[in-house]
C-alpha cells in the first residue's frame, strides 16, 4: 500500500477494496524546484461519489487532466466499469480526439510505463448540428434532443434571459400555465398559445421570436432522447456543445443542455438507487441499470457561477448538495475558481489544482481546505517545478496536500487545435 498514494478513499473502503476502483492520475513530486523527482503513483477514487474541483490558469492542463480521469473510468475491469458511466460536457469540442491514440507522446508514455491507446467514447451532438459536424469532417456517434415539454417556466426564462416580473415574463408564465401538463407539445404548439393570449402585440411578437430562435438551437424535437441512450453502463458519452455560438446566446443554451441533463440523470439515479436497495434487501445483485454517473464539466464557472443564475445552476447545486446519496459525481474544471458558485467550491472534497496566479482565485481555494494547510497555498505553488501537468492535490478525506505531476494522456488531446491531428 505504501507504494501508492490513494486520494479520496476512506479507511473503510481502503480496508475492504484496497486500490480497486481507483484511477492512476499522477505521480508524487518530491523535492524543491530545481531538484524534484517523481516517485509514488497517485490514484483517485472514482467508485464513490465525489465533487472534484479541477483548477489552474489557462493552458496549465485542466482539460488534459480531465481527459486522464475519463481514460481511467474506461480502463476499469468490466465488473467495476459496468457500474459507472461518464458524461462529458465538451464546451470546446476537443474530446472527440480521445478516439485516437496519443502516438506523438509514445516515448513519454513509456517512461511512465504506459502506451498510446484509443478510447471508445460515445460522441453525441445536438440533432440540429449534424451538418456542421459533417462539413467539419468530425466523426460523431449519435445525436441528442430534448422534448420542449421537459422544460418548466424557469428553464425557458433563464435560457431566454427574461425576468419573470417583466411583461414578457408574465406572459411566459401565463402561456406555460396553459400548456404545462398537456402532453408532448411542440414549440409550434407553444407559439399558438402565445398568439391566443390577450397581451400587448409587441410583447407577444417578442416572445414568439424567442421561441423561433429556440427552435433553431437544434436541441428540441418531440422525440427527445431517452436518458439511457446518453448514460450507458461502462461508457463515457461526450456531449459536444461547442457549436452554440455567441450570437444565439451560446452559454445560455449550453447551460440549458447541462441543466436538463443533470435533472434527468439525477432523477434516474434516484429511481435506480431505490431499486438497488430493494434488490439488495432481497439479496439481489444490487445493480440498477442506471450506473453511478460522473459528469465532467469544463469551464464550470459559466454553468454554475458565483453571481447570477443559469438554467444549469439549480440542477447542478442539487448534485452538489445531495449527489452522494443517489450516486452522482461532478468534476468541475475552471480557470477561475473565484467565479464558481460558493456552494460548489465549499463542497469539493477533492481538488486538483494546477498553478493559479490571481490572488482572488488563490483565496477561493484557501477557503476550501485551509484547516490543514500549514502555509498559504501560494507557497506550495512556488515549490512546484515549472513543467506541464504540475499540480497540487488537496484531499479533504485524508486532509493532505500532495504536489504531483499529472501523467501523460494515452489518448490524443486535441487542445485548442483540432487540425493538429492531420500531421
Ligand atoms: N500532464 C501533462 N503532461 C504533458 N503535457 C501536458 C500535461 N497537461 C497539459 N499538457 C500540455 O499543455 C497543453 C494545455 O493543456 P490544457 O489542458 O488544454 O489547458 P487548460 O488548462 O487551458 O485546459 C496541452 O495541450 C498539453 O500539450
Ligand atoms: Mg481547457
């Protein structure tokens, strides 16, 4: 046991499972600045629910490290993997490249005792973005959509950026009151209801326009994806939301997608948990068909901001607050931890942070785990070597701070340059 550092595992699980269900993410850095060397492998617990904060300023390796966590989920032996699933919110459209091995770094990988390897991720895109992907020659596996009837008043208001106490907000509430509960209605059905409402002509036209634009987001149809086509046992699904442009209110659409997914997954997990418990009472296998789910969110401060509310805020806060019980886990990556919702920061039981320089971001971190840090965290950053992947790991469970270097990726990391794969 001494030759591995196990992060996020309590003593009970340690005694029972050892290092089973843990992912190899990094190596411990020993020494100071010029004279550092890598020693013990650092493994992260991926079998229990966690809230993992992944921080660091731009270009330091957050998205890359997130890829390592995803790889590890998919490397578990079948008996563990089939109880887990991953959903990646890909804001930059970079995780498709996990389908290709990281051949370019094969030498580096072999220094770590690893080999380049392709991963069979399930790449899903909004059904309305098919042509965009085909034109860009980016392969995808399937499409997703939501039913308009799955949205409540506040989902629409937040996505449209409408205050509920304005004229348009009041009209929206009246319309939703009429149509909610009338079955599987379409956006056209909503528009018809607006037309029939007794309200200012301009207000009606403006609201109708919002719904026409919403139709163009390419995420709504009356079929709607079943959550089991998105969350599959043993699989990692990458949800590519990179094509929602600024023009059509990009971040509010992305937030809506995350909000709807989080809600559906949590509901399904709560049901599955109940079934698992009933089964285990009867001595069954205890395995529901809805696996324990990890959601990986890049640019998390856009979805769950400190200030303001998005369509993802409430559903994600639910995960943060009650996720342990039904078994949902979150990885929240951001270059600005001080812009991330206070509750999310304070609920992180694991943190992997690459270098941060802004004092506000460092302060945000200090709040999380100051109880067991001898010095200010900036002192610990100072001791890190200036190499890619250098980071600090903070483990609430063992109250330890561990300087690490994150391992190289087995699969291709597209970073910000998707063309690189052609060479
Ligand atoms: N652990 C690592 N080992 C080797 N190279 C890394 C590592 N982490 C990051 N890099 C390099 O740094 C680049 C930027 O990392 P990235 O994760 O995209 O940054 P960001 O923090 O902005 O998400 C990557 O494209 C990769 O080349
Ligand atoms: Mg990134």
